[in-house]
């Protein structure tokens, strides 16, 4: 029998709404998936999201301030800096970036943060910058 893993997720919608719960059916290839929370199940349209955060736990550490940059040791993929349309900037590593499809996965640049990985929805990004693991970015975005 195949057992399904319940992934803890926080869905951040482009309109600012946040929904947290668990999912067993998210696929980066499908537009729809479900999130369950306290017995309720919600159908989620990926095209309405800013990003889907796969988290270690729902509470996180409120006292922890996530480091912005690249602090994980990585042997594969590329460094990635995502600037969202709302001004938020995400630093991490991507193994399979493509501009095609609904989005792509980013693994956090800060290994101590609460995110395990983030599915970034293309439509929510202002810019995506990639460089080799040994490279650096020439310029960081400036706050608006």
C-alpha cells in the first residue's frame, strides 16, 4: 500500500490572503490542489497564489529573523533571487528553474528558516535572477 505524506503548507495568495494546512495532492504540473485544515478542505487554484510555502511547522520561531542571502551549502542547481510584485525578496537555490509552466521550486538560502521549500508562481514575480553556485548578483533590488 502506498502511503501519502501530508505536507504542511502555507498558501499565500496574490491578493494577500493566507491559508495554512496540509496537502497530499499538490503537483507543480496541475493547476488545482487541496489544502485541509481542522476538518475543512479547500480547493486551491495555483494561478491565484503568490507562492506555496512548505513549512517545518506552522508556528515557526517568532523571535527568529530570516537571513537574506545564501547560507546553505549546495552542490547542485543555481542561486536564485526572486523579487515578488509586492516587493518581497526570496533568496535560495533552484534545481529545475524554467520560465514555462505555473512556477518553480526554490529551496531557502537560510537553512535555519522555517521553510523547507517554496513553490513560486511565475505570475507573482517581478523578476527572477539566476547565477551559478559560485556566482554573485551584481545588484540587489531596492525597496520601492
